[in-house]
C-alpha cells in the first residue's frame, strides 16, 4: 500500500536523518574525514557563521529559558492533577 501525506513525509525525514548520520559517521570515523572536517572548521566563513550563531543563541536564550520553564511548570501541574484524580 503506497504512503501518502504525513506518512510519506515522516519516511522521507527518517531517510534523510539516516543519510546525514552516515555522513557524520564518515567524517568523524575516518582519518580522511577528520582531516576534511578540520579543514572545513578552519575556514573563515565557517568561523564567521559559528560566531553569528553563537551571538543569536545568546540573544534568544533568556526568552527561551523562560518559555521552557513555563512549559515544564504546566506539565508538572497537569501530571500532579491527573495523579490526584
């Protein structure tokens, strides 16, 4: 039976993640891959992108921390109420 809609997207995402994992495994696991990874890491464009990402994360972290705390508190309350019912 052919897959449709959400099932097809889920299958495609799983395949993509698997292939990406294989690529990362090659880069980390083989000597040639590690050498290529180190060359890439030393690239000024990569370092610039990392710096921008770090700054963005520092800007967003306070608001994100607050949201996570609120969601965790709500989940705790729901669990507490459901266990006493």
